[in-house]
């Protein structure tokens, strides 16, 4: 890993602990992972050398961190679906219920809650459709490619032409969701409940923060590992067959 020349997405793919460093400096490592640290620092006038130093000073791994970069693609697709897709499906209705309640009880004193609720509801609806497209179209094709590679068989031309087409659509949708969650973070003052917040208020903001963190990891695994490797695997078939 070369922190000065590698893309941010590749740095996080090599060591996910670096995600916390990028988050600390407000650098998007998932949707905008295709930049170097220097390119990400310039618009924000951040100290790139400090970030290089933070990464270099990370303790040596103890062998317990998960190296998603080395996983087979079918396993990674299953992991994303069973871990991150299920997380979204489980947390979404709870958050929707809490946000509705907050708007009714606290909306008069905190009108920003209505925008937060609308943004989250839009995100929930779009994410549900997004995940189904992955589960029914993209992931099955990735798994079929892995299976064909193992058995040394050709793959059938998918109806979407090339895997890059659904990948590009998914990446665009990731960017939209990333921006929505970023706006929610701004409206909640980085998930800081106001002085008059009740327990439901505090729990809702903590859950929203967890939701954003999970989505960042979810998008990172796809944008920076799963998608580029799927594109590369498809190219191998065109060469071999």
C-alpha cells in the first residue's frame, strides 16, 4: 500500500481501519474512493502529510481484522446481502417509526426534523429497490461468473450487456444515498441531540449515525472491492473464450 499514490478506496480495501481516519477528516472513502489523498485534501485545505502520518502510525494488525479484499467474489456478495442488506431491512422500519414520533412530539420546536424524516424515508424507499436489483440481477451474475471460472466454462451474455452497466447504475445510486445521509448528518449537527431531547430523540440520532456508518462500509465493499473485481473477472472471460 502506497498512501501517496494509491486511491483512497484501495487504501481502505487494503486496511479498513483507515476508514476511521478518512471519516475523521470528512473525506468520503466509499462513493468518492477513486481519488488520491492529495486530491481529496486540496479542495478542503487539509494537511495531507498529517493523514499520511495517521495511516502510517496505525498499529500493526493483530490478524483478527477481516481481509475482505482476499475473499472470493461470491462469498463477498453473500456477505453484503446477509449483513448489510439485512441491516437496512431491519433498521429502516424502526427508524421510520421513531422519526414519525419525533416529528409529532418535537416538530414544533425543531422543524428540521421534518426534512430529516423526508430524507430518510426517500432513502429507505430507494435503498429497498436498489438492494433488490443487486440481489436479483447483479449478484447472481457475479456468482455465475465465479462458478463458470471454477469449472472453466463460458458465461452467457447477460441481458444488460456487460457487468459495467448495472455497476455504473449502482454506483450512481450509492452517490445519491451518500449525499442524502450527508445532509441528514448536517441537519442533525453530526447526530448531536438538542438539550431538550428525550430518550427517543437520543436513540433515533444514535441509530441514524449507526445507519450512516453501516452504509459507508456497505458502499465501500461494493464500490472499492466487489464491483472492480467483477469487471475484471468479466474481462478475463472475454480473453479466455
